[in-house]
């Protein structure tokens, strides 16, 4: 694309089908997963605050658009108490050199540049492939910025967060607000000796298999993937396809 930083905070909701639904289906955000936007999911109000900051830090520094989403109505309209991060603390996170570089890219007659050209299919796709360098190591940058926020605020951050028995045999993989309920239930059952756990997915694009597997207990025998969308005609829903691959 134009390599411009951009963050869109989305209250995910169902695409209208046989009826209208205002609740937290992921069918709208999953329709965008092939557009080149990074995708970061928040399961709670507090995590939405952290991920919102991380999204802006990553997008500004790497010039890749980020879609930060959370469940519509269920999370977007939730009334809860959170530890707010003040603006002075936020300022310490910012890479001001990246901000200056962004300002320097503005249109200026003193240093004109070519933008928005028309290309043939051969050149166009070569340029598309050339964009890979902006996505290489993108998960590392998300991790880096998340840890920066964690150090300054004490709020724990992980791109793939596990909760439950350390030697779980049965693990649920889930994204969005359901992760909160599943996580609390898994922790309760684990205290009673049941070897169960939950893996909360936050970074969906780019998908990081190494971090996902590192968060998964080595004792895992069975995985249940809970998608919150329906993709008609596919071999499986988006989260399931990423996990199974």
C-alpha cells in the first residue's frame, strides 16, 4: 500500500444475515484478514486499553496498518473498573523519530515524489512481494511494544496468553471476550486437579506459530478451537485454520 501508519479500533459485530445482530460476532473483522492489516484482539476492557496503545506504537514505527478489535456490545459497552494509563506515561512510549519520519512524508512542493501510479501485473506483484520486509518480524515488534507498556504500567502482556493447569491435556483456543470466561473456568477447574487450560489468542495477523506453540503446554493432547464467526463453504473457520495449519 502507501505505507502509512493507521489504526482502526473496531467493535466487532455480526454481518447482517437472516437478521440484524449487534453482538460480538467476528464475521466483519475476519472479512478483512487478507487486506494486509495486522489484527490484534482484546478480550477485556483493560486489555483493549493496552492493545490500543500497542497498535499505535507498532503502526507508527513499522508503517503497517493495524486493526485492533474487541467484541461489539459485550466488550465495547461494558462498564468496568480499569487502571488507566495516563497521557504522560503514554508519551514515554512514543518513538518520536518515527513520528518525524511520518511528517516528512507529507506532500510538499519543495520535495515532490511520485505516488499512486498505475502498474502492469508483472511489476505490481513484484512490488507486493517487496512489501514482505515490512511484515517480517512484525510479531517481534508487537511483543517489544507490549513489554514496554508492561514495564511502565505493570499490566501483563502476551500475544498468546495461557491460563490453566501447567500440564493440561485439554486446551481451548479462543479469541475475544469468551477468553475471559473460559480462562476463569479453567483456573477454577485446574485448582480442583483437572488438567485443562485456555490459550487466549491476541495477535491474529501476522500469525506467529512459534509463539503460539511456546504458549501451549507440551502435555496437550486435545485442542478445541472456538471461532466466533461462520464462513460458509470453507474447510473451517479462520482461527481453526490457523491453529490446524
